[in-house]
C-alpha cells in the first residue's frame, strides 16, 4: 500500500460528504406534522366574519391549505399557479389561510389577483399558523380524506413543484 | 486578588445594564426571566442563526408571546419546548436530543478523537521501532570506542 493511499481515500470521502452537503438546503425545516392529523382550529372567514371555518368541515375530502398574506411577496409569485390550478375540473378544493393580515388588505389582494380559494380563513394573530409550524409564507399543506397532513410545501408552489410533487400525491390520495 | 475582586464586582454592576433581548416593560420580571432563559435555547425559524431570545423577527415575537402564555399557564420548561418541537421539529432546539438519528452527531467528535489517538500511537510506536533498528551494531560500537 502506497503511503498516499490512506490520506487520498480520506480526502475523497471528505469531498464526497461536502459535495452531498452542498446539494442540501440548510433552510429547509422538515415538518414533524407529516402523517399527523391536521391541527384543529376554528376561525372566522375572511370574506364574512360571521361565518367560521374549521378543518373538520373538509372531512372526507382531499384538500389543500394554502397560507398566504397580502404583505407576502412570494405569494404573488405563487398565486397565478394556484389560480390556474383551481380552474381545472379535477382540482381539489383550496382553502386559504390569510395569515397575520388586515381583512381589507386581504380582500383587496384577492380582488386584484384572483381568488382560487373555496374560502379563506382569517388568522389575524398568527396562532393557527404557529399550530401548523408556519415559518415562512407561503406554505401549503396537502390534507387527506382522514384529515392527515400528507405533504407540506414551504415557499411558493411553482408549476414544476405542483406537477412533480403535489398532483401525483393528490391522484393517489383520491383513489 | 483585590483588583480581581474589584473587577468582578464591577462586572456584576455592568450585567443589568445590558439591553434585555425581550423588553420586559410592564410584564412580570420572573416570567420574562424564564422566557429569556428558554428562548436562548431555541432557534428562530426566520433568521436561523439567531436564538429566539435575540430575534426581532415577527414570528419570533409571536412565538415568545406563545411561550409567555404557556409559562403563565404553569407549564414547565420541558413542556414549553415540547410545544415548539411538535410544531417545528427538533430543528428549533439548539441542543438536539439524543436519539438514533443524532447518535453520529453526539458521538462523532469523540469517535474522531479516538481515531486520531490510535493513529498517533501507531505512528509513535513505528517511529520507535525504526530508531531501534538504526541502533549501532557491534562493529560500529568498536569503531566508536576506537575514536
């Protein structure tokens, strides 16, 4: 064995480990809620404070919970993807969670950019967001018929992410 | 000794003057103290290299509000951390818990140290043996004596 063999092997392993490390996203926080029941809440609707919404209302359906806010720049980037998706006949219902927003601002935002939501729940103080582990808006949860969270997208849903991650899972859950 | 004592005493006086990361204002100082203590151990999700105690991010303020409420409700520190871990995962803890996925993290440095010591011992032994072989043989000894 050449006396350089061992250091060279060690160096190669180190480079391999660092190379894999570079492809990981250090800001991605894996959600501990995947596979767990979606946390319950009951808050007023954005469009009508006299009506309320609770995840229990969606029992038996596969649905998306999309956390958005009028102050959120990345939401504007994501929004056209949701609007286009909601026009599909086979689209699952999307429920909005208007997070730490002002009611008028939220309504104006929907009027301006389109409303892909069946309805939006109004989480003024961000408590629902905390229960869902929201740390960067937009975030989207895919919830199955039994009310379990099956997938979480942190950050805007791109057309590619929708196609690749979310739609196949929706198909599977709807079978 | 005297100057050391003086310096330490001075330090005691400096300490409270440091700005508290969470403005206590009219809040109960006991609760604020516990809040700060817990929040120092928690990572802010928005600015991930900052502790919850040091962060002024909006989410951090909201989380501190939740922690404050939990403390007021009489929860223990462990229960407060549990509250955050069930929502955000172990990621929020600056001290990751010991479990199968973190064994390597906890044991890794010590394992590397052992490997280092083993390599060092092997190297030193080898060097000693080499020195032994180089020792003078009889003929050489005689020549040394002759000189």
